[in-house]
């Protein structure tokens, strides 16, 4: 090594500064509120092979520090100075993972030699396709999700390919926004290139190149250090998305985490087959795909907040995702709503690491953030108004040292809300409530973070409400080490009235004037036995309205009389409750427990083996039929075996291929 | 025979900048703070001005004071136990805040604990709608119940913030009236009187900060007023404000929120004044103290203003001088991790125990220790002789890291400096990125105790070719108070589409703002000098989620010239964001008025012209850029107009040490500022 650790740290700072600068430039000059408000964009510097070496820490989304542009970059054979390449096709190099995400990259040359790339992505409000904003769970093929571009040069030697741009703008619903954001994006890439050039002048091209390599090594070293601190072993965990399609069956994600020394294998075998809905996560089977590892970045950063965020973090991890499954779908499976599945993917990883390092990991975060939008008419002006009301985000899981953060936190902490007063001034709706939902955090020694609730009344006919990413209204955020699961989310029309309608995971509903809509997120899971929570802390929760007196008694065994803890009564109640406690790592709540009485781990494992043996186009169909024939709830006296049910399916549909049991 | 005195209280020292108008000489002082008896140090300083410089307290015409008592109350969380009355259904407004939180890559990320716990937040029935109409009456019984419970839970004051109160404060006023009538022992503030602007979280957190610091700030200012009177200072004391202006201490006791950032703001005001005096238009100010560095942009001689500046852990939404605080100061601690990588900060030795070389119990290596080991520091006493430098302790502290890094002592020290400089580089770069400016167009003005020590090194890293070091870097904030205007901001949220039919409303609101502003300046502040007023509008395109500030000509408002207002907005949008859409709907969210009573700036004496080259007092060996090299040491007080210096060199003065690396050379101007420039041919 010719550069020392000090220079390495300084080069690291300069690279991060370049990435931050790109992010600020993009944020400052972008047109769409999507970039401005939800900050759904990223910027990176990658090495010449496309591995990310630096990301910003202040702005943008948290998903892509480990991104590898390599496969997509390699689909363009010849780079020249001032080229800018782009793609938004989820299946070309598995870089863009749904169609609205436009990734762009620009090579930086020095004396004719490629040094590195400056890169990034923005989520475009709309890329065309079947529905506005291009995203819907109901879509079944990627072709319905908008206009796609494989890796192509948008600029060749600094010259814009106008024809390409015209094709794009013709196909999208808000061409001005796409054009404006694209311009801002190009500005950001040019800023990044300028900063890299300054670094070449300062450090020399060889040192910069070597520094990039060492920064990847450094992050890898830090990740390996974290793994060394976790006991070797094989840890299995599974988690479910409530529905695999609109009104569908549960979708299981399974993970066998094998930690060996300073490396780990994440084997996702046993996850559901690819879905005939837009919930698939396109990874192309890349063993280091960044979407598979987002949960891992969170774990690493949580266990070592000094960690450097770059693609070196992905090196100690090898992911296995069998082809034709929800985590490695074959084209043309739809992928638009992969963010919902990614939420489960993260909780899956948190759960497996929680088994491996129980003393240092939190319980499940709420894990579902519904973005609530309203389309209504102003009764005064008769104008149609489309507005984002708020993301409805739940709390963090109980931590080893404190309660879960209320109303946001963990893997949802990057989301922002909109002030009630701004919404009421712009949109003809009245917000009745926006706040924390009492009793929604999983009970525990450290309570799960509370859910957020939003209620509002509309005043115009045909008011459309959408709430993207609805999940966890059935399967709860789990508690650990004796802590209880958090309360599930819900979506209810006219709650507490004769016209009440429980909408669950429904993500779109049409309202009449005067209708009130209620939505709440899930709450975070609890950590540790609630019977070990100090009575004074429980009493404070009651005083603060986080926990009701009834739940204080029922879940925590704390009896409060006239505002004070009755210690004697509490002691004896807790003693009687302790005898009923069971010692499992996870507490999933009644819904998953009931589901798993029928769909036991063994049965579900057998299901995924069976489905994996079928040709891809049969898998989702057969799964759906098997679920139809299996009992739905309760404990049947003689549950049929999977084999028997499969036989019934084949009887009804003789075309289904036979399976060798 | 009059004196004007500017005073700024920092964490370790209190700085005095006193101008004797008869002789046009100014005197500076640093006195150690007396945390146990705040205000005492002010008296100590006045005593010193009397004894050393023959000042007669009765001749003081201006006494302007910047204080950290407010911000320290927030940082140390020693403020009042408050209750909050919120609209029923929105009791969690401060806990939810704007959702997004820092450290968003960590599963353990959390917001700071709110200043008011949830058990002292009370939902109150009654609803004002977005158009200002009353939908449901205020539930007076809810207010009464809240008063009783708040008192039982230890509240000494109540803040009120209801939804849509920016549009109609009637419910806030009515609730306040009930509290004043039925619980006169509890103090009350409402969000609409503090800063009546749209966005409930921002307005609520601002009024909470006001109430939280109120008892301490009021108590402090009252005892200060009394002590000054006892001393015979008859001038009505003034305090510096977050907006860079000043106001009388009497108002400071209730409008506390306006003085939370008084020290940092007046530092930038002072630096901007010095920049204008020296003929510099664009300056990046760098104020480095023991625990942090404050960076700000001065563009065309003017500080930048914004909202959402951070006080402790909370954003403050009143117009304030924009300052970015970086967690790197002279006391930032260096550590080495398992991979052999050196980290500097964010942990700081602060003023207690301070850097190891101060010999006050610190043992861990700080930036100051690294500077001492390299040989930049320790040749003369520091900070007006209040600190003596123990180089052996610095060497021990830095030496403890040298082993882990596999480097020699001086190489390790240099590494600490370089890493901390590159940390500052990252943060300053973000500021530059946010404003979209080119650092090459700016001159760096370092000040504060540690600014001149690190300024040139940071400039070199940022590619800034010009550095100007003021004559008295340690007292720039104190000077800032002295030159500040008597200034206040007024706001109304209008939230109108910018169309011809908005003209009457804008005219009406403009006139109301002017009436309020004139009353504030002439009646409340009893200011009778010349004044300026300036209209600003917070505007955006419909659908945007943030506004930009647009200067508005008063004529446009009076004449209802909507087209001119729209034109100004589009131009400003281009200036900031590089694009405009003249066909899109424009909204005017807030109309603001800034009134400023102009104070006479002090006249500074001009230095005599040098008639011989500057002579160093001695030569020392300093390690930097990988080699030991001889460096001359100059005394700042011996430098005269026209003196030229070239790096490498060190300049020592009572309040700071200036390090000039090789490649920089410069000249002293008539006010004693040292203008350094990067000399390409020397590098």
C-alpha cells in the first residue's frame, strides 16, 4: 500500500463531500415534489467497475450504499468523456428495480483513462404505463409499468440524444417534471465530475484510484469486524407480507442466515415463488444485490455507527435467491410495488440477526409506511386537487436500551410529513386527528414505538383516497425475548358509525361527501417481558396516554389506582402472570400463530419445494389453488396434508404437472 | 466623552469590545465566565475597563450584550417546566415533529426528548378552520381542567398553540385570558403572538422554546439591568438578536426566542461589518471555538437569513442569521480505530477539562494539542494569559495515538490536523452545495479563539485563495452587537394565489405590518433615529412544499402591482434553482416586514503606515507538510499598515494564534486586517 490511513480518511471525506455536493445540487434544482419532499433519490461515486465507494449521509434515500452499477454499465461497450448513460429497466442489469427509478451515470476520464463514475437515481413521479404514477399492486407484467429504456447513452460526448428524450417524454404523464428533474440530475452529475477532477488534481489519479479500492476494503473490514462479534451459526427466520396480490394469500419470505467467522450466507430459499402481482423484487440472482442487503446495512450501522457506507459492506455477504421466486423473478414479472416486499425483506433480516445477536438487536419496527394521497374536488372553485396527505409510519421496535421510537424511526426514519395546516389550506378536507395511537406499541420491558393515526373528513363526491404500501394489517410486527407484537395497521371508512367499513390492506377507496377515513400504521414490537418493565415507567406511559390503564393491567400486570401504582396488587398480579409466560424468542401475535397452526414451517417449506419444482408459469396459480383448499382459520381436527390438497388441485386441473413426492 | 460597549458571552470567556468615542480607540478584554453567578463577569469586565482605561460608567451611551443564557438553557435542558395546550386530536404535534430524523441509517435512531413531556400536553376542544372561521367553540372547561392538571404536574408556565391560529388567534387569546384570570401565577405565551406563521410544528416548537427559556432569561436580564445600574451605567441595555439586530433587554425578557442565537448571529454580523469595511463582498466566515465551528456566508456584504436554525436539538422558526454549526473545534478529540484509521471528533474536551496542553485535567489528544506538538502553539501565553501551554502534556496525549497509527509523534499530530480539516471540508462543502456557490469566489474570514489557527489550512483544502484575518478575531461577536441595528421581523400568513384579486388583501396586510413595525420601533423600543423597512414575501409555485424568500418593493404592494411581485419571484427562483415556470400558479404564503433603526457605526482608527519591515520576535521550528521548517513568529500588535508577510509564519496575539502555511502571503490594511492570498508560484 502506498497511501497511508490518514490519506485514506481524507480521500474518504473528499469523496463523501463530492457525493453530498451532488445530492445538494440535485435537491436544490429538481422540479418534482417527489425529489423535494420524499427525497426519493440517491447519488454515488463508484469506482471504474461500478462499485459504490461513497454516498451522502444527509440527503436522499438510504437503500443504495452497496449498489453495484457494474452489470448495467457493462451493457454499454464504449465510454467516452462527457457521455451520460441511463436506464430504468428493472431487467437490464438489475440496477433500476422498478420503472419509475431512473439511474444515470457519467464516466470520469483522466488523460484518456477511465477513473471512476459519478452516478445516482431519481424516482420519477410517472413513467407512463397502465396507471398514473406507474405503480399498482394489481399490475402483472413489467410492460404495464411504464416505458423502459435499457442502458443507453442519453449524452454522447456531451451531446444530448434528443430523439431518445422525445420518446421518453411522449410516454409519460408529466413530461415537464421528468424533463426538469433530468436537467437537475445532469447538473448533479457534472458537479460530481468537477469535484472528482479537483480530487485528481489534489491527490493524483493513482492515489485516488488506490484510495477508492482501500475505502472498499475498509468498509469490508468494518463489516467483517461486526460479523466476528456475532456467534457463528445457522439462523432461520421467516416473515410474511399479508397478501401476495390484491386480496391474495400471505407471501412468505424465508431466510437461513449462516454466519461463519467474518462472513455470512443469506439463503432466501423457501421464499414464495414469483407473484402475479407487482410485489416482486428484481435482483437477477446477484449474490450482493443492494436491495437484498438494505436490512444488513441497517444492522451493521446499528452495531457500529462509525461504519463507512459503501459497497465494501456487501463483500462478506453472499445471497442465494433461487430463480423464479419473489426475490428473483423472471422477466416479465411486474415489480412496481417491490417497496412493500422490501419492507418485509428488511424485517426478515432484522429477525434473523436478532436470533444471532439477541442482546444487541431491537424488536421489529412497524415495517409498513402507507403514503396517503387524496384526489378530490374543491366545492368552491370546482377544481380537481391531487395531494399527498402524509406518510403513515409506525414506531421502531423496542431496543436493548430504550423504548422504540414513536411514530417513525428504524428503517422508516427518512420519511417526512406535511403540516396539517398546509394540507387544510390547500386541500378541501378537514383533518380530525393526526397523532400517536395509544396501546399500539408491543408491550415489553422496552415498549414498541407507537403507531401513527390519521383521521380526516372529505367534502366532495367521488373523492379518491389511495394508500400505497398497505401491509401488516394482518401479520403484526413481532416482539422478541418476551416482548409482545405491535398492533397491526388498519384502514377504516367511517369508523364507529353504522356505515363503518374495514378496508384492511385495500389501497384505494372512493368516498362520499361527509365520509371520514381513518388509517393507522402498525406499532413496533416490544422487547423483553412486559412484566419486567418498571411499574413507574408503565404508570408514566399511562399518564402520557401511550398506554391505557386497562392494557397496563392486562399486558404489564401493573395496577394503577387514583393515578398511582398499587404495588402490592401489581406484585401479586405479576406473580400469577409470570407462570403463564412462555420462553420463545419471537412473539408473533394471534394472527400468525393461527396461520402457522395450518401452514406450519414444515408445510410451508414443502409448499415452496413443490412450487419450485413446477415450471414458473404454474407456480403462482398452484399456490393460490392450494391456499383455497386449505382450511383458512381455526384448528381443524384433521388438517389435510399438502400432498392431499395438491392431489385435489390436480384433480380439478389435470394440466398441473405431477410432483415427485 | 462617551463610550460604547459590546459584550459577548461564550462558553469559556466573555469578550468585551469597548470604543472610547473621544479618542476613537477601542479596547478589548476577555474575562473568564462565572457560570455560578451569571452577570458577575460583566461587572468584572466593566471594573477592568474603569481601572485600565479610565472609563466612566456614566458616559456609556450604548451597552449591547450577546448572551448564551438562552441557548445554554436549552442545551443543558434547564428550562421551565411547561405545559402545552394543543388542539384536541393533535396533542402529539411536537413528538411527531416532521418525522424525518437524524442518524436515519440506525435502527436506534430517535428524536430528542421533547421539551414538554406528553403528560403535560393537553388537548383542548374547539376548532378554527383553515379560512379562519370558527367551526367549534373553544372548550373553556378543557382549559380549566388542563390548568389544574398542569399545575399538579409541576408546570410553571403554559404555552398555547392551536391549529390554524396563524389565521385566527381568537381561541389562543381566549385560552390565554382564562389562564391569566384564573392562574395568574403561571406565565403564558401563545404561538400567534410569538410568530404567527403557517405550519403547526414549526410554530409550536418556536413558542415552546420561548417559554422554556423565559424564566432564566428574564431573571438574568433583570439582574443584569440592576447590576449595571448599581455600577452607574445609565444607558438602557440592549441584547443582540438571532436576526442580527438588537432590542432592549426589557423586551428580551418576553421575546426570549428572538435572542436564542444572539452570539452566533452577532459574530456573523461583526464579520460582515469588518468585511464591508475592508472592501470584501463575498466572505465565508469561520468562527471556531473549543467545541464547534460556525460557518456562514456573507454575500455582497450581507449575511444570509433563514428559518429553521438549530437551537440545541430543536429547530427555531424565526428569521435568523444562517449559520452552519460543525462539531469540530479546538477541543475535538482524536481516536484511532481497529483498522488504524484516525477519527477526530465529534467528541470534544470542551472547555473543561479542555485540551491536554491546558493542564486542566484533559488527557486525550485534541486538535489544539496537535497544533502544540507541531510547534504552532505555546510560544506565548494564550487567551489574555488565562491559559498556559504545557507542551509535554500535549506530546503525551498525541503520543498515545502514535503507536496505534504506526507513526511518529509529529506525523501523528499532523495527521490529526489534516483529518479534522478534511472533516470541516465535508461540512463546508455541503453549505456551498446548498447555496450553489463557488468557494473560489469567496474570501475566508476566520475568527474566534481557534479560527485563525486553522483558517489557512481549511482555505487550502477548499481551494479558496484569499483569507482575511481581522485585527481582533477573539471579539468579533462583541463588535457585532455594537454595529447592529434595532431590528425586528413581522409576519402574516396570507396564503393566496398570486392573482390580481389578491392585491387588496396584500395592501391591507402590508399596511397592518407597517403599523405594527412602526409601533414596535418608535413606542416599544423608543427609537427616534432614521429607520429602514423592507418587505419580503415567502412564495412558491403551487404544489411545492417549501417557499423561497423574495424581496418585495413596498410600491408594488401599495399599488397592487401583482405582475411585478410575480416577476420578482420568477427571477429569484431562477437565481436559486436555475429554473422558473412563468405559466405556473404562484402562491404567496407569508408577507413579512423587517424594520431596522439605523445605529451609527463606530469609526475605527486608522493604523499608522509601517516605515520598516515587520520583524519577527523569534524563530521556531514547526512540523508541517511532512517536514520541520523554521518559522518566524510575529507579534500582531507590532504589525502596521502596509506590513507584508509570507508563510510559513506564525502571528501571536492576546486572543489567538494565526498560522500561515507556506504558499500564503499578504499585507496588513489600514484597519489592521491581514489579507492573505495563495501565491501560485510559491506553492
